[in-house]
């Protein structure tokens, strides 16, 4: 149950980091020819998709954790 949560956090971090020109994007720009964020629509959609999937995974894993915690509490 912790694994999907960590994947969600990782995906969200990568997406936010690349959207806000963080350190990971600067690292990638040394190896790839990256322009300003938003100039390439495919890149922009990719990072927004990663952000959505990461937040979705965080929400689902949190709900599963709370559901299992409540069922353990009732017993």
C-alpha cells in the first residue's frame, strides 16, 4: 500500500519540478535540448498527465489506507 503512494509522490514531484523549472529540469537540460516550458505542447500535456496520475495515486492509496485503518479499528 505504501508503494503506490510513493509512486504518486514521485510522479507529482517530477511533474511539478518540470513545470516550475526546478533542479531536475535543469539536470535534464544538460543532456537534452529543452526550451521554456509551454513552448512544446506535447511536453506540456505529458507533465500535466503525470501530475494528474500522481495525485490520483496519492488519493486512491490514502483512501485505501484509511479504509483498512477503519476496518481494523472496528474489530
